[in-house]
C-alpha cells in the first residue's frame, strides 16, 4: 500500500514536467556552401524532430544518406569521403529552447527563438546556438532557422587537391512542421 | 610536318573525347534509377525493421524490396510515404517509412491498409526510430 501511494505521488508530481510533445518525421534540413570551385547544395526531407513545449527540449535526428544533391558524384563524395555515412550514419542535435517563457504555444503568431545544444556530425560533438522562429498556427508549430557550421569542427577534412576551392563554412537551414504527438 | 600535325590533331581529339567523357559520365553522371534497379534482397517489412532495430544485418545503402500490410499512407508537402509501424517510441509510431517516387504517388491512394503491398526502394538506413526508404516504387505483383 505504501509503495502504491509513493508511486501515485511520484506520478502526480512528475506529470507537470511533461508538456505536449510535437513531432515531425518529414522535417527539412538543407545546407549550402558557396566556394570558388562550385556551390554545394543538398536537401534532406525525412528528418525527425521532436519538441516538448513544457521543458523546451528539442531533438533532431538526421540520416546522412537521405541528403540529395543535384549531382550524383557530389552525393557519392559527400557520403563516402566527407561524412563517411557508412561509419557515421546519423547526425543528432539535442538542445533546449532558451527563451521558452516568451513563447505562448496557445496563441497563434510568429515568435523569435534561440535554441542552444549539442550537435553531433561525423562522430564529433560541438556546441551549437541557432536563432530562428516558431510560427504557431492551427495547432502546429513551424520551426525554422539557420546557422553556420565549420566542417573542420566535426573532423571532416577537405582533400588536399580541392583545399581552398571548397568552403570550410556551411550554412544549415532547417524547417520543421511539428504536429502534436498522438498517444 | 604533316605527321606532326596529324599526331597533334589525334591528340587534341583524344583529349577532347576524354574531357567530354569525364564531363558527361563522371562529373555529371545521372542519379541511379531506383525504379529499374534490381533489389539486393527481398524480405518482409517486419524482418527488415527487426534487422535494423536489433542491429542484426543492416542493409543500409542497398536497394531492397519489402512486403507487408501498410499501417498508413502519409502525405507531407509534396511527399507520399508508405508506413509500416511495429512499435511506439519517442517519435510516436516507429517502423519503416518509404518515400515514394513522384510517379507512384497517385497509385498510393489506391493502397489499402488491409492488403499486402510490395515496395522497392533505396534503404538509406535506420535513424534510431525508423528505417528510411527513399525513391521507392510500388511493385505490382499481378503483372
């Protein structure tokens, strides 16, 4: 009986810490890099993203092989020589919405957001801070933003033959249409 | 002199052909046609998901054909996704998600969640939640 009461007590106190979870499995992540040799662009439309409106917890899972490039050769080089998709198939981001109190998830509108967390690409983890917006409309949250990364921070090396012709800096764009998770 | 010109011309034509070959068949080579590709393996959707979720025999980076009864047909933006779900997790239903080639999107509306469907596509891998198939096509077994 004592254990049952303790369990009920824990559940009652734990519940408020979980808000509504919003998810998407068709999130879009694209990157762009302009360089003397050529511009590099790729898009991934099957990205998982989840967000908890109570805690501000924000998580993204990206399957690297799902990035599509205009040129097949670029796609091959990206997977085989740069990000080594066979060895490191996924990239992750785990972070927190920094200005959660300024967002009213019950009121439609566009809210500026800052998300800070840790991003893992190519097996290397780095702190990342991104700014963007949450557009709240019809019960969904459209999260979008962009941030730069330096590929050498993630242990991705540019082959000697093309050093200086491929940009070290890549701009990442994200767009997630998050909908409430149906339990 | 004539011989030198002839050798030079042959050299120039050979170099031009080499550049054209590299330009068309290496640098600008087309994306793989997954609709026409022969699957490396045919297996049930449940077996495929089990292989990945238990890290048994991952088949990522391969063209696979899977079969099973779809749990749902989802549409998002311009995509149509055939889903086979087997469990629930942080991201809700988890299983296999097959994004169809545009050519097969119309046919997806005729799929039911009671009949077995055969899907072939490029298996991009497992993201810890779902197994992702890209550029998938619906295989008509009645042919």
